[in-house]
C-alpha cells in the first residue's frame, strides 16, 4: 500500500501518517481520465470528485466544519485512511459476498457523514476521544440511532459504524476505538423490526397506465414530429444571438430600428417582447438581429421613444423564420416557433428523448446517463441488419468492482448490448443532434440551454426528475391550448414520476399488456420475444439477469392475479371451456394469491422457478379474451425455444392452451357489438371486414356456451 511518508514495515495495509499538504486522494486511486482538482489534508473542505468517474453521479464535498472540534482530527484521519486504504482480505472474508475492500466516492462520503453524526453525539456527552466510545456508548447510540430508520437502513448504518473501527486499525495513529458490540453477538438484536418488505426495484410502483399512455405519446411526438422544428428554431435563435453580439452600432442600424419599430408602434401593434426576471421587456437581442442594429442602440431607441411601457402593455411574439413541419392530428402544431420558447422546447426535447430511453430500453437511470453519441450505430451488413436490429453499446455501474473487490466508479462496458426498438433509435438520433460526436447524450454542458456553465458529466437524477415534471406541465398546458384535453397527463396516484419507475413499468406492461394497449402498439411483441429467448442477443441479459428478474416478478404476479380471478369466477358459478380448461383449474387451485404490491428481493428467484412450471402457469390475454394455460409444446404462437411465456400478441384460434369463462364470452359479444357500430359508419370493404370479425367473435362465444362446464364437472 502506497502512502505519504514512511510506509509501515510490519503491515502493508497500514497507512503512514499524512502531512498537512498531503493529497486527500492518493494518485493510485485516481483514474487517468479524472481531472478534478484534488484537495489537501489540511483543508476544511475535501472534494470527493477525484474518486467519481460515473457521469451520472454528482460531485460532492466533505465539510469538516460539521464535525465537532475535539473529535475532528480523529475522524479526519480515519476518513483519509478509508479513502486511501483497503480493508484486509481476512476481514472481508467474514463479511459476505457483497463486502468490498474499497467503496465508491459517494458511499465513502455517506460513511464519513455517519461517523460525524456519531462524533456529534459523543461530543454532546462530553466525550472527546473515540477511544472512550466503549460498549456502553455503542449500545446507547445504537438504541437512539437505529429506531429512527428502517431495518434495511439500520443494517447499512451498522456496517458503516463498524468500518470506523476497521479503518482505525489501518491508521498509523489508531485511536483505539472499541469494536461495536454487534461484531461479537450479531447485528439482529440492534435492528428495528421489519415493518415492510425489502426495497429496491421490485418495490417500486409502476407508473399508472393513465399517466404512462399520454406521457409516452407526447414524448414520442416530440422525438418524431417536433424535433426538426425545435432543432432548426434553436439553431436560428443561436444565429440571431451571435449576429446581435457581433453587430456594432451604426447609423444604418438606427435607421433599421426606425423603419421596423416605429410603424408597429403607430399602428398599435404589439411589440416583440420577452419576460425578464421581474417584468416584461422589449426583446432587445431579437430586435437587434432583425434590424441590423446593436443591442445598445436598441435600448437607447426604446428609452428615446418610450417603448418599454408600450411593450409591457402590448407584448408581442418573436417569431423565428423557420418553417414548421410538425403536426398534431393533421394540423401544424405551431404557426411559428418563438425566439423566447426555443430554449424551453430544447429542454423538453431532451427530456422527451430521455423518457423514451428510460421506458423502452429497460435501462437503469445510471446506464442512460452514461450513453454517448455513437452508442447505437446502424446495423452492419449481416444478421443484425437482416433482422433490422440496432444494438446499444453502453456501460453499467451497479456493483462493478475490480479483481480486488474495489468499486469501479467508471463502471464497465456491458458484455451484452441492449436491443433498441425503433422509437429508441429515433430518440438516440435526436440526442446525437444535440451533442457533439462522442459526448454524453445527456451531457450537462450541452443540455443547459439558458446558460453555459460548462459542468462536467451528465444531467443528474434530481435534474432529470424535475425536467420530467416540467415536461408534464408543458404538455398539459399545450393539450389545453390545442383542445386535446383527452391527451393530458394526470397526476400519478403513487406520487412523482421520477426515473426509477420507468424500468419497473416496462416489465409491468410487457407482462400485462401484450397487445400494446398502452400508448400505442410499440413493438412489445418484438421486445417480449427477445426477452424470453434469453440468448446472447438478449435485451438485458448479463450475470445478474438485469431486467429479466423484474420481468419475471411482474409476469409471476400477473399469472397469480389471473389464477385468482379464475378461482373467483368459477366460485361465483361461471362455467369454463377450452382444451386446457381442466389443466387451468388445477393450476388455479395450486397458485398462491399475492396481496399488495410490495415484493421482497428474494421473490425474483421464486418468480423464475414459478414461471418454469410448463403447463400450469396462467396468462391473461385481454386482446384475445381468453386465458392461456401455457404449455410450450401445445402453443400455436410458436414461442422461442426455452420461452417461459406465450407470444400473447400472436394468439391463434384452435390453440390447445386456450381457456375461456362466461365472462370472456360476454366480453366477446360486447366487442362484436362495438365492431358492428363501427361498421355502420365505415366504407363498404372495411365495413364488411368489421362485420365478419364481429360474426367470428359471436361464433366463438357461442362455442363457449355449448362446450362450457362447471368446475365440478372438470375437476
């Protein structure tokens, strides 16, 4: 282990003492591409940025003013040791498979903040040395600290507090703090009782379909229909700003103002205006660029002719001279794009593309934040080109470590790329037009449209979450203006949309909406096929199974719900028909009912085992109005080898897995009536096709009536 000063001779894991000017992060722990400034040991603020290479992670600082003076030097040395040291392998062997010799920068910060909290608690009790934190103090502190948090959080806190003792032993000047009592007797007695199931992706509520439908419609509308107009308007706005900035004051510029502005004033027309920080004012930059004048000339002209008051009372638009090609319901979505709204539209365009990526790839937010221009090249000639598939080459970050168990902040390239469906490819192409080649698709430096701070990395989760909420606000305002109240986005019953809910929602809708009932008929069928194939070209396959685990959970929950509904219907006296009726009733009788939406992490493994029971897992198909008691060899939908679910979008008549109840027969007749109503108002060929489909649905319902039996007769 390298350290500043003379290295310890007896133990290579013990660090030598740092000097006041020693770097907070030793060079060996800074990756070659990390150029963030390094703090010095004596400074009161330590930057953790030299340890952070993940573009989606915020750069954080450690403020020593928050640690009480008597204990500050002791905690500071332990923190420096944690940043630059490694826990001994013999220590890690007793900690479980997830223990690491080194954590990431943000986790180190959280650990140090926990140590500072302990230090403040000790200082309040007149304890000024960590050595004086004995078994009595540990128990008292745990009794106060652990009861305020969940059991999972308390377990994490216990690990962080234990690390204070562990890293203290690696210091050249250890304080001698005693190990926490849970090191000897186990941590369970110090944790609060479990009030809820474990957290994580499986406990995240999927977005409500009434929210996700219009949200995805507008996101794809921005990407596919509005992007050209918005990008052209933004380019024109930047051109006008550059022209205004480069133009010098000339008599011709003043004459241009007189010729353009004064007739507007005399005719009583609105003046081009913009909303400043406090009030409406003349759009000086816009006017200067159009008239060939200088901004200073514009303000002098405004003052000389008293135009500020006129603009405030008669504010007018600032139309950009770019064509509008995008449409909503066959009509242009704008007469023109305004100079003042171009930045907001660019921000919404980036947000819309992000929504498409988050929902239609199944990526974690960090993985989307790490995407770069060029990550999704057009298919090369060969298999992928023949199948029309685009592949996304990206990084993943969760639990990525090196061979020594050290956290790798920069992540690593996924061994298996993501499969991108058409809307995703379009979203990536739009983002690639917004950033330079090779840059992060969500790079902060290129997505701050009102200012240019030059921040590094990608837009952070908090910023993206706020932009999604702002996007919803814009959409609802636009829907009202366009008379599209039915396309407004309602409030989600489970709270803010956030980022993490998209990944869960994808699995939910693949498992429960096989016909693409949500938003539009996006290639859920294609996605489901790739997911079930679980081959090397799979959608999210890797060692931890990625989104497959979430999809298994949702599919298992959907199958359990289907079984429960079947039990309820036959208990209410409904009859059952279909070649798989007897098998479906047996499966329903032996399938547990799952209450609520909170799912423990361990259920992912149980879900996979549950779904592998070929022939006795029930899948609801609301499009075909039947239940599929999926048995691979019987399926006419031709599922892939090894598939654990049917191709519900390709359900075919006469399949040996079909099951129907009286409710399905009733719904078949109701759908037939709807088709007849449509047929009455459509042209001849279409009308005949609709009536033929209605007749087929009624025949299917009649077949059920003539072949259905009560459950008692089939079991």
